[in-house]
């Protein structure tokens, strides 16, 4: 059984193996980001199709309310399985061999399917109560639609749990491409289901598409495991010490992430008392936020986790601190300018994505304003994710639980207060403010655990923030001028507008970082010149 990793201690003179290969982290982050981008692009495609066909109204509100709890459970599984299972599978493979590792995988996937089957059954039986609690302000007719959709959507919880276990096994072997790319196929199926069945089934076609999409996702991942030599055993042993260890590690994460994800439930509950379409506007803005989270934040943390786990298992505190600092700088350098860029281009971005069919200019204005208020929290969410990844690497799942409890304790009163003052716009602002405080608290706890970073992180953050603000101030008048001087009634013109703004903004951001003497830019340029991106490895079959 892989032992629980104790708190790391300081070591003198780490060997070359004790450090992380930053170029490999960047490569894997790039691979994950690339394939995640395909997945989130296809997820956005689904939202585009739903928005065009159904717009903002009671029907879409009913669907998104129905999707809330199943989607929250799916999101919890996606956030918790990987941090726990990757270290366990990695340790079992090293200490006990491939055969025992596949037996552990089989036991865990069988147990997950049974437990989640029970959860889904309870959800189906309790659906009327769940829909009332989720949206007490919803009209009776819309609630009945939500109940029927909700019962269908609970099926995806079982398939999502099985899929996340498969992804963790692949990631533990440094195989990131297929797990990241599989979602692309999944959401394409959803989009085609809406287009083919929408006229006959109405909004139910979206739920049918989700079920079919998740079924295909499981099949793709299972086929990949088989091709790579995976084995499955019909085993179920809840007394297995490693299975019990997985349960002990997962329990705090399930609770913590459940508390964290409950903010979405509260948002939609409060928005159900507002005019029809308010829930849908929140959902569409959050979709863009999720795209950025999956493509940028998750890719860095997933690439770091296996390497931080090795450093933690070797009790190499010095290199663990350096690796965590590298992850913090990487996420800040990426997420801050992206957040500012999305804020200044929110209207053309939402227009490009959703303005067609029933999604009109009023809907664009509401969703774009909500998106702007979500963006300040993006970089702080990334900082929090890197901090908790370092805790996960040491198999510490209790500290992230305490962090999330503190976050929720701050978020709920903020949501209630700002909702009362600002209506629907108070909800994204409350989330951003809570993420600022949570990220600061998480890094205070982290540095108490592993020690203070050797470099002045605040100075780096201020330089990155200043460069991003300079970029935003330069791009904003460009966007305004193009809006007034040129006609942008077609998606192609919107792409031209956003593409031009993106290229100009990137050039200004990099130039500003160079003027502010941010040394990491020089390092990145040297890596690019060495052909890093051009020589991305085939992560499907590589081992490190």
C-alpha cells in the first residue's frame, strides 16, 4: 500500500532528479491547454446552439436549473478524482507494479460506479424536491419541465465518475492528450443531438445529447486504456487498505469542493426570483469563465501535480517551494492579461459566441456585463489552484477543505448583500471578491507549510498587473473605434475585431513586461527560440 506522505522537511543540496524540468511542465501544460481548448470550444459550440435555438427565456432557465445539481456533481468528480488518484496510482505502480495498479484501478472504478448509481437513483426519486429547492422562484410550468429534464440528466453522474477514474489513470502515466481531448467528441455529440432532435423534442434534445455525449466519452477513454495495455478485473474489495486510503483522502475533497461548487447553486437560486432569462445569462457568462479555467488554470495544475507529488514524496521542501513558485508565476503571467483582455472585449466576445437567432442585443449586453464582473477573480482562482495542488501533492486534503469552508463562509453573505444591492450583477462580483480573499489566505497557509518563497512575488505580480493594465488601456479605445467606424454584423467581422485586438494586446503586454524588466519573459523567449513548442512530445505514449 502506498503510504501517506508526511510533512516534507528541508534537504541540503538536492540532486538533479529532485528538481522539476520546467521545460517539460511547459510542454505538458501546452499539450493539455491545446486539447482542453478543443474540448471547451466544443462545449461553447453547444452553448451557441442552445442560445441560438432557445435564446434567454423560461425554457432555457428550466434546462439550466435541471442541469445544476448533476453538473455540480460532475464538476466535483472532475476536481477531486485527479488530485487523489494520480498520486495513488503513481505510487502503486512504482511500489507494487503494473498488475497491482490495474487491480486497484478496477476496484475503485467498480466501487465508484455502484456508489454513483445509488446517488443517481436518489436524485431521480427526489427530483421534484430538488427542483423546488434549486429554484423556488420558478413558475410551475417551468418547474415541471425542469423535473423531467433533471431525471434524465442524473444518468451522466455515473458516467462522469467512471470517466474521471480513467482520466486519472492515464494522467498518472503522463498521458495527457486523450483525457484532455475526449471532451471535444463528447460535446460535438451534444451539439448534433440538438440540431437533429431539437425540432421534435424541444429542450429535451439537449438532455438527450448530454447523455449520449457522456456515453461516448466513456467509450473513447476505455478504448484508449485498452490500446495502451490496460487491464480490467471484476473486483470489489472495500477492505483493501489503498481503497480505504482513497476514501479517506477523497472525503474532505468531496465536502470541500461541494461547498465550493454550491456558489453556483446559490447564484441560480437567487436569479430564479429575477425576470426570465436571468439564470441563462449567468450560465452563459460562467461558460466563458469555465473555458478560461479549463484551458489555462487546470492545464498548469495538472501538469504540475505529478512532479510536485514526486518532490513531496522525497521530502524535498526546497525544490517543492521552487516548483510551486514557478507554477504561481506561470499562472499569474497568463491569467492576468487574459482577464483584462476579456474585460475590455466582453461585448464583441459575447456577441461573437452567442448573438444569433433568439439571442439578441439585450441578451448580449446582460451577459457581457456579468462576464466583466467575473474576470477579476480569474487570476486569484489560479493562485488558489496552485496552492491547493501543492497540498494535494503531499496527500493533504484537509487543508484545501478548510480553505473552501472559509471561502464559502465569505461568499454566501457577499452574495446575499450584493444581490440585494445590484441584482444579478452582484452575484459575479461577490464571487470575484471572495476569490481574492481566498487566494491570499491559501498562500499564507502554504508558505507556513513549505516556507516563504525566495523571490519577491509581490513585485512580480505588480509588474504583471501593470503590464496587463497598459495593454487594456491601449486595446479599449481600439475596440471602441472599430465598433463605431466599421460594421460588425457578421461573425467574420467580429473575429477580425477580436483577432486584431488580441494580437495588438499581446505585443503591448510583452513589450511592457520587457520594459518593466520581468526576467521570466527572457526565459520564455529563449525556450521558444529553442523550438520548445515545435517539439512538443507525443504525450500519449511518453513516460517521464
